[in-house]
C-alpha cells in the first residue's frame, strides 16, 4: 500500500489537500516519509507537515489571518503574522462586511477637538488629545418618522464602538443613520412604531401585536416582556440614551399601558423607565469590541487617547498613592488623584428614585 501511495504522490502538481485525502484513505498506515512530505495517520485521521517552499500567500504578512472558531455567541477575530512588534498582539474584529467608501456627506459634521480643555484652557478630562481627524455621523436617536426604511449598508463610525446602518425611507427617500443591531443585514426593511397612528386598531376586542424584529423601534408599552432591547430613551419624545455602546443590551422585565416599565441593564442594575419612551429591538452590533487588542501604544494615540501615569509612580504632592520608597501606596485604598475611592466605593450622595435595585458591586 505504501508503494501505491508513493506512486500516486509522485506528481509535481500534487497538493497538500490531495496528499491528505490519499493518506486518510489508508487506515492501516501510521507514519512515513514520501517525496519531501512527512505524514502521520491515526484511525483514518491524517496530520500533514509539508516541507515545500512557502508560496507568496504565506509570505504576505498583511493577509495572514488566524481566526478563532466561530459560533453564535463567540465573535470571530482577525490576527496577523508578527512582522513587527506592534502586529504580534494585534487582534481585531473583521470589518470586511462594512462599507469601504465614504459616508453620506450631508449626514456628517466635523469634530473640533478640545484635548480635554474647557473654555478657560484648563484640563477637565485627562488622557485626551491628538488623534486622527474625524467627521462625526449625525445619528437619528428619535426614530420618529414612521413607514418602511430600507437598510442600504453598514458603516464604520469613528465616534462610537458600534457599527451604524444607513437607512433610506421607501416613501420619502430620506436617508438617516442609526445604530446597527447585531446580525442586521443590508437589504432588510425595518419600521418605527412610535407614532400611534401606525398601530392597528383592535377588532372584536382583540389587540394585534406589532412586529418584534431586530431594528424595529417601539414604545416600551408595546414590547413583550422578556424582549432584548437597546437604544432606550429616558423621557417621552426624547432621544435614545441608554444601551448604545457596542454589544450592550437590556431586558424588559415588566411593562404596561401607563406608568413605568422595569428594565434590567447590562450592568445588572434594575431601573424604571416611562412606558412611552422609545426602544429598539435587538443587541447593539460589534459585541467583540471588548475583546479587541490594539497591539501597541501608537494605536491608542491614533484614537486620541493619551498615556495614563500610575499613581504609585508619581510624587506625593501629585497623587495620594505617590511618594515613599518602593511601590507602596501608603496603606490607602485605591483612589483617584482627588481622593475619591475607585474600587467600588459609593459616590452617589442622593439615591435615584428610579433605581429599583443597584448594580452588583465587588
């Protein structure tokens, strides 16, 4: 059998895939060396190690990709051949499905960076400054226009971690940007049911339900209990303000025709919301953003993030953890430069009446 396999492999055009098929067809074969190819087979399963010269595809560092096993809950990541130290630990979510061109110019606005300074020129937000020039996308947080809207494409937005979707109203032709729910596909048609005129009137005492599809915007009073939602408003006819970051969501626990609905947020906090505020069905897109690795410090600078200096590395006059010999914190609990506890300490002086149960703390 070994002679037959060697004769079939003695072809200059034989590929590794054909070698694997031939080897796995011989269950009794356990090991061998044929024409520069070392193979090993156990129970009809072969592992092939080739000694052939690497092709151009193997030498192209920019296209060398290693992907993790993908499931419905595990996002796929893209890694690179370590041709430089900054690429060794670079891990990113694939963006092949996003629009490669420019955004709609009329739906963008220039972002003027202040580098964390206020009108007096004093730093009020640390670790900000520099970065690439950006144009922010004007988002439709209200979703007040009823009617069918076609999802034209998915785009990248430098102003947020989630992907955005370009919509085109099929009646008026108006274009707008919204947060793209996870697994929303171009060509889909979504609706907004915030206007009561779009609700079907009850017949014979039976109230019909509205379509609970991802991307549809409804008031909390018309959403079934237990539904996963995002982009939730805080007041009637107001914009969406809660659960807008990549991969975030909330779950509707209870609702009604009047009063308040109860929602559990991603942090674990249970909170009340008015029943007539807006909410979008589904989870925010790009859930793998939290697992990305930038790979190098320069990539943070491109995003406008400046370095952070540890407190124990500063002087005693600059930070409560500073000073002393060695890396001691002076026997203090972790805190900010202004003395505020930073590891689970409560900072809210007046309790929020809308919070039913606070988020779990460490």
